[in-house]
C-alpha cells in the first residue's frame, strides 16, 4: 500500500504549474455575466460589452429564440445519436442547404463546433505523406488539427505571401498532397488573410486551400458570406470552414465546398462521424440567423460603421498620448486590438475598464505573442457606446501609465 500522502505526489506538479502561471500573470479564470448585446450585466451592474463575438447582435434576437423553442418542441432537446446512425434530422439538412446557398458552394456539412470542424477536416484531408502550410497566427483548432493529422506542418510568417511562396518552392514537391490553411479574419488581431494571393500560389503549386471564416462569416462580404465573398473568390476551388457560434449566435461549425469534399468528410471526418448531431435548438437558431441576415443586410453596414468609428476614436486618443506606449493593430473587420507591452499591464487595464463599466478582453500569451486589449463591435452598438469606451480607456491609461 502507498501511504496516503504519497498517493497525492503524482499530482503535486499541478499546483507548482499553477504557481508558475500566476507568477507570469498568465493565470486565467472565468467570470459570469448576464444578458447579450451591447449592454450586459455583471453582478447586477450594467457593463458595455466589447468582448463578444455576437457581431450581428443576434444572440438576444427573439426570432432565433422562437425558432429554437419550436425545434425543441418538435424534435426534442437532443439529437440522441450520431448523424449516420440515428441522430440525423430534417433540420440538419435544411441548415446545410442554407449554408451552401449562403456560401455559394455545392454542399455543406455541420459539425458540433467549429473546433471539431477544423479537427475533423484536417485529419480527413491530409496524413503522414502530406504537407500543411499554415499561417503562424492561425487559431488553436487549426494548429491542433494540423498536428493530429500527422502531416508535416510548416508555418509561414503571418500573412506573408513571399514566405509562403518560398516554402512551397522548397518543400512542395517532396509531399503527396499539400494544404494551405489560414484564418480568414485573424481573431486576436482583426486583419484579413491575403486570400487572392494564396489561391494564386495554390493554383501554381497544386495545393488545396482551407480558410477558417469564424470571424468573417456574417461580417465580411456584401451578403456576409465571408472573406471569399469580400475578395470575389467564390467559385474558386476552396474549402470554407466557419462557425455558427459567432455572428450567427448559435453553436456548431460548418464546412462548405464541393459535393465531393462534403461527401468525403461525411465518410472520413472522425469528429463528425463519432459524435452526436447538433442539437435541434442550435440547428434551428442557426437557420433563423441566416434568414435574418438575408432580410436585414443593413446589419453588416452598421457593424462596419461602428468598428470604423471605434478605430477613429481610438486613434485620436492614441495620438494624444506621449510616446508609443500602445499600438493599434491594423484591422478590416469587427475586431480592433490595442497592443500593450506586457501581460501585467493588460490585465490591469482590463480590470480598470471593467470598474469603469466597459467589458474588454485582456488577451495574453500564450494565446497571442504580445499582450493586447481586444475589442469587438456589435451591429447594435451605438456610437455613444464607443465614445464611452474610449473615454474610459483614456482614464485607465492615465492611471496605469502614471504608476509605471
Ligand atoms: C472561435 C473559432 C473557432 C472555433 O469555433 P467554435 O464553434 O467556437 O468551436 C475556430 N476558428 C477560429 C478562427 C475561431 O475564432
């Protein structure tokens, strides 16, 4: 018998590891908020919300809620099984057809989350004889999917077509298949991938391209279909992945592309085959979100107006500050980031902003290489919300910088 104290020894490293996280100001924890949209509540206090991915302001829309309730009443609360065995419902197909029409692709497939869509797609499409070329700033789900696939993974410098071309020239021919993988809008930066240039290189080197439209679906393009629409690249051979959980205010992920691609994924993507189908409520809410977006395209222009207004206000504030303590990162999306020199300062700023009634994400390593405040616009924000945020930031900065 192992004595009682000794039995806990194999787990002691957990506490030491947590201590290291605390010392580096990298430790994170959750906090509960209530409500959705531009103004939410925390412990009963109103809080201006710049921390959500609910870009179109649909998470609190009664049409989505009603569709979800009706679906629960008709189909029940759970899909009760994997789609292939027993969990497939007419709603699932309805959503997939709606996504394919929205994306102008032959077909689409919905997964239980965007994370699972990326893992399933990457592991299905490439293996040990293949090459993945990935933007260095890609989302965690793309990075982990790439590793799981068993392919050789090479990263190219963020958004750098010249580096991508060099790596294709040096390495492409040694591998069977090649897949270039990139975020459409980079979620912790707000900038866009150079999609037309990537597609041209892919065409020259015989490579597939997969784009993650998590932060661009319902944000970019005339109808909100994403980067592919924004750049006029619809109709080109392209694997378009996205999530239902951000602008579409539901839960789940999707892949849209050729009929062959989708049929192949239904047969070969383990994170689709061996998991329960999307819940009826989530499925119906996503269908309703697509229909609202189609009926109210002005939400897209509103969203961009608000993001643009926020960028202008922030730039004004920054230009009034001494030196270059903070840098605003380039952004063409609903995401606006201010780079902050260190993790301790960004956490402090985040807390001060909260005390001043503004909810902003303080993002630190290892999520990003350099700490930043991440702010996102919602179509239903008012300009006065943005003005309040920038005023609060001015106050918080004055306090923080005077202490340094
Ligand atoms: C949020 C996100 C995902 C994951 O989507 P979920 O549906 O939340 O699992 C994938 N890729 C990117 C770029 C994301 O921002």
